[in-house]
């Protein structure tokens, strides 16, 4: 059976014997009779036959809640089925007499043979660290250490930083954008062209009025895709002054000399390159593993992953100080576009679990405690408080499962054949 036709969905038709149903009806009717208030009868004295008629719907509901879960559990045990989620019950037939019939619908984990997973071959990009990379990083460090020096006696020109007070009124109404003493880099690629055009040549004390429309993919979601009418006061002009690139500069950033700083930068760049190549290799290993295994996945788990991916987007926006409810995003469409990746997430998790079992890969208690201590330190909590919070959230098992998956991915990486694009090209 191929993935296109296979499914993790299961439906089982079940019935509860008439005798068992009758006993449950009788028992629940008597329990209701003891406490029910029926006009014309003292509490607990109404006939059971009257109670069964008067409270028929309540009795049926109680019977189903009492007997159905037990019957489903027994059927699952008999058929050796493990549901991914709680079975849904439908097609309930509850006659006046006779057995109760119903259908239980649920999903199970797929059954598949673990195929090839050792010695997977993948290719990663060749990421060289050059002298130009080191020089670029040095310039970025100089830029961060720069000072802004006031300029007098001339107009704004490209390369200058305009000191502005601005108010931007959004088209169609809404909360305005306001800022004081903001620096605007005139002529810079990242500066909106409306600001470059209208402020170039301006003098301190000038007031400018102009419109600006931000592209939909603008980095600040609060501005992306929106138009504003700006009123801008030019307060002053500043130039960016870079520090001299010498040993004194190196000492200011905790290096013994400029040569020592260059060596440290190269070392960090090499470490970052190795990390990027490792992450790329692991992603490609997962893709290769998935490509070698064809099996369906439970829809419930895919839905869960889609929700998790969407939640990460929302958290990212919130972390930038943006209210996700105020962003012009089609959340339904965005969630649906996550589906293919969500399916891959579920498949990867299942495959890594199977490889871990096959290779007896597990997380020791010591490794688990080290991870808790590490995460607690980053969150500013004690390990005890962090563990208590995870326990309350029911997250400990998920965390241990993630650690096991990470260890399995490391194992796959160690046992894979990793080539760089440059090495492959040199052989051809």
C-alpha cells in the first residue's frame, strides 16, 4: 500500500450487549430516583418506571458515558491498536431494547519497515572563511564602536545622519508613528526612498511633509504594507566617525593586538561556518531519511505541528513588540502553507524514534539533569524551579524525547558520508 492510498485512520463498529445495557439503565435509573424531585412524590419515592420515562435522555447519556469508554478500551486491547488521540464516537444506535451499537473513529501510528539509515550520503555547501570575511567583520565591529559627531554649516547630504523628530499619520486613520531624536541615514540602501528624496539638501530647522508607502515585506511588521503621511522636523546633522583600526582598538574589544583580534575573528567565523554546515548536513540527513521511507502520518499529529509552527510565528511577532492581532496576515492561509513542512516534522520524529530504538540510543538521567541545569541557567531560574515548572506544564517527557531525537541525529551525522560541494566538484 502506498502513502497516497494508505491511511492512519481506523474505524471499528462495536456493540454493547443488551443485558449489559439493561443493567446499566436500571442502575442509573435507581441512582436518579434516590435524588430526583418529581411533583406528587416525596424525594426518592417516585417509581423507577416513571423516572425512566421522565429522565430518559439523562439516563441514556449516563449509560453511554459509563459503558462506551470501557468497550472501546477492550476492543483496542483485543485488536492491539494504540490510538494517537482519543477515539471519536458516532453512529450511536440506542434502541428501547437490544444492544447499543456505535462506531469509534481514531488514528494509529503507521506500521512500516525501517529501511536504510546508516551511511547516508549528503552534500553541504562549501563555506570558506576568507580574508575578506575577516575584514568585513572588523568593519562591522568598527561601525558598532563608531561615534556620531555633529556637523554645522551645511545641508544634509548622502552619508549623513539626520537627527529627526517625526510624526507619521497612517492612511485611513489609526495610531500614528512618533519618534524624537531618531537618526536617519540619508542615501543608505535600507532607508526608505521617500526619506532620502525629501531630506537630501535639507537644513537643521527645516520642516518637511511627505508620504511614504512601505513594502509588504518591510522588516518592521507594524509598518509593512502601510502608507503614512509624515511631518518631519530636521533637528540636526551628524556624521559617523569610525575608530582607527589599530592595536588600541583591538584592546578595547579584549584582544591583545590587531593581529590577535584578526585571529580571534577568523576562529569565530570558522566555528560559525562549521555549525552552519553541521545544521545543513543534519537537515539534509533528515530529508534523505524521509525520502527512503514511504508511509502515512496521523492527521492529528500534522495538525498539532501546524499549530506549533504558527505559534512560533506569533511568539516571534510578540517578541518584536508586535500585536499579532493587529498584523494584516491571513492566518488560515499561513497555517495551511505550513502543512508540507508539518508532515515532514512528523515523519522525521517517527523515523528518529525508530532509529533510536534500533540503535539503543537513549537519554541518561545525568544527561537529562545537565540539560535542565543548562536551560534553567538561561531562563534565570534554579534547576529545581525550572523542573517544577516543566512538570506542571507536562513538558518533561517532551523534553526528554527531544533530547533523544537530538542524540539520534548526532549518531546519524557521525555515521553518514558528508561531502562538501567543493570536494565533489574537484573529483569531477
